[in-house]
C-alpha cells in the first residue's frame, strides 16, 4: 500500500505512550535492549510494530552511534548452502529489529577486504562472515579493535579473537566413510577442492582417520576447482584398478561428480558407491538418492546471528569478551547411492 504523505510521522514519544513506558526505555530497546526486562522489551517491540515506528538511522550515525544494521559476507549466493545460511542470519536480524547488509566475496580475499571497509563505513553494529583469509589481516584486526563484534561461520581466522560457529566436519566424514567400509569397500577415494580451508581440511582428516582405522590406504584426489572434477574422474576411473567407492567433500563436488558419472555411463551404486558431505536440495528425489553427511546451513546462520546479537546487546567491548567457539553436530543421511536398499527411516538403514 502506498505511504500516505499526510500521515503524521510516528515518534519515540508515541511508542512510549502506546507501550506505557518512558522514552528512555524505548530508546534502550531500540539500541539493543540493555537493562530492560524481557516483558518490557516485548511490549515496546509490539508498540513499534503496531505504530510502524522507524528510528532515524541517519541521525543515529551522525551522532556516532552504531546503525541498526549488521554486515554479512559470504563467498557466493549461488551455492544453496551459503544462501540458506544468509537467509537464516537475516531472519534473526529482523526479529531483533536490524537490517542485514549482505555481500559476496566471490571467494577472493581482496574483494572481502573491500567489503569489510564498506561495511565499517556504514557504521554496522556487527559483522558475520564466512572468511576467505586463514590468517587475520591487519584490517580485520583493526575493525575488531574499533569495537565491532565479529562472528565467523564454517571457517576460522587465526589470530583473530572472533567468536566462531563450526560443524563436526571430521566426525561427520568419518561416519560416512565408515559406512562405505561397512559395505565392504576397500578402495575408497576422497575428492574435492579448496583443501586449504579448515572445513575441507577437517573432512579430509576424518576420511583419512576412518581409512587408516580400517587398515586401508587413503586416496585423496585434490583439484584446483570444481571445473577440474570431470577430468580427474575420467582419468582415475577409466583404469581397472580404480576405486569402488567415492567420498565427495562438499555439495558442489557432489553435483559435478554426478554430472561426470552420467556422462561416463557409470551407474550408482552398481558401478561405484557414493557418499558426499552436504545435503543437496533434490538429493532424495534423484533416480538414485544420494547418501550424505547433512550439516544444517540454517542452524549455522541462526546460531551465528544469535551469538552476534548476544555480543551487541552485552555492551562489552569485543576485546574484553572471552572467545566462544560453538560446534554443531552433523547427521549421516543414508539413502541408496552407498548401496543401501532403504532410506534413513528404514530399520535396515538404522542398524548400520
């Protein structure tokens, strides 16, 4: 509905009157809810929503206050894992009355640095990122030192005292590979790219642990990018001594692998068993549903955003806060590509 130009602008005093509180109380709720009880916060937020009150963000920034905006930087939104994560962050921010400024780094550190500078210039109240840098850049350390709370998701930045939300990458990979070994496979290859990233490195470690635990020789196929996957599969699978099972390190690798195997005429799981890390949106609807290690992108984003807002509302300088690392569990979802006949709900699958 078009905005009525004759309608009187709602003020903070209008909200205070509607909620039955002092203007200072409304101001505290708008600025993070410090020193205000949960019941009063709820009453004020309901009044804000009812009246359609919008704080003057420009005036806040001119006064040197943080904007009611958080920044989020992800490698790309084309990957459903990252876009789902971003959506969860935005949902939480909206509940707290904040907007989310979302940018993509295109998996390039120089782009990420430029976006961090842009967000700092907007006076964001906090920053969430899935970082490309493995070591803290001087700029990111400066941002944190300036009082901006930072949370990293899925990956860590060494040397930065940022809070982190990760997943059980190693244990998830171990469980998937042990399941392939349970099926009798002894030649199991591990395929992926971005192997310098912590998450991928941990998955490789989990694969290696499961193989060595079973007395088997690891076969780790590292490629420069997802575009190199068809070529390495063509080269490695055409010989008689090729593996009988494959563990893929992320959802993009799994998708590229499925395309390549179809082109090569290799059928799952008759010719090759497959298990991958990360669930796919249509994995259960494929002709041969894919067995995966599921990590919740939504929970990763939700948890990271909640952690950031806990930092913002505490009013404590990031330099003075103890570092928090939260590790979320994974789940092995058993379908058919590994050789099982049933789905995860089947008694046979559960007995594995």
